[in-house]
């Protein structure tokens, strides 16, 4: 049994788990109890529909043969209209990004954005990415927010003053505000585990309650792990003391 992928689309967040060449979805809906122990990690191989071709190479989540080059993944749908957007992650991390216009709402929630603003359209993906880069340079905002940064802000709120200040520099076409129902009072502990009760999913972060502690797990960090049934007995950090 191996974690071979994840689906962070907001309507069906799930892990893809392969066993004996078949792939099934482990839903990550709130309240789901997960009880797996992580074993060895290696390449997740390839998934084609409900079929899995395993790979023993060591590099995870994917070996050099099974990594899709960035340029291929991003240029497939380049001829369609693209939206350029700003996204906010609590408390005050702001990025500029592009996506196909019809995917805008989905794309924002896939990333776990707290707030967002649609600021422009471009005729195709190439023009959109050029404008994205130019906006990033001109306004001093990043094109990429790393998951550990998002985890650090999980229990926080967006700095509205800073966000509005940035938005004032643009002509806003549409504004977005997202709720993920995590109901966190303090920052979860960043961990890689698959044991606990699902509190919710925000982008590619799943929040789990286990043994009195709340953990934030980057789904990508699970990909490639062989799983054993049964809750983990690994020693885990149980309090936030080390983070303060
Ligand atoms: Zn491989």
C-alpha cells in the first residue's frame, strides 16, 4: 500500500492510495478517522485512471523518469484566456499568480488562499505569465508561497490593512474571501503523519487531530510513502512550546 498522489480540488480533497496495482481514493472530509503508519518512501510511479505502475527508485515523491517537467505541465493550455490574480495568505503573505480564467475560483482554493483579487485578463498563458512576472517585480510581491509559510499562518487572520493597501494599487475586477472551516485557535504542529481525525483541508494542507494535538500535514510530503494499516506509534511533538 503506497500513497501515490493527492487531489487538492476543493470539492473532493483526497489521497490516492495504491495497492496491488489498483488506485483508490481516501477521502479527507472533516471527521474522517485515518489510521496509517508511514514506512519507507520511494518514487510514487505513475497513475493512469485507477491503475498504478509502481517504481522502486529512491527519489520521492517522483524519480527523474516520473517527474513531469514544469514547462510541459504549465504550457498545455496556454492558448486559452488567463486570469491574473493576487492572493493573500495569513497574516500578510501576498502573491501574484495566473491561471486559466475558468479555473480561477478552483485554483485559489487549491492553493488555500484566504483572500484574493482578480486584477486582469490575458489572451493566453504566455502573455499572462509575462505580466505576472512584471507585476511581481514592480510591486515587490512573490509568485510563489511555500507550504511551510502557509502552515505558519494557519491560525492567523489576514492583515486587512496591508491587503487593502496592495489592492489599491490595482483595478480590481472581482474579490474573493475563502473559509476552510478549520476553526484553529493556535498554530498546528507541522508534521508528516497519516493518523488522526481530519479537521479539514486547506489547499494541499490537511489538518489532523491526534492524541490531543493538532497537526498540519503537507499532502505532497506523504506522496511516495508505503503505508501499513494501524495508527502510528512514532514519538511526535505534542505541544507548541518549541514554536514559540
Ligand atoms: Zn519512478
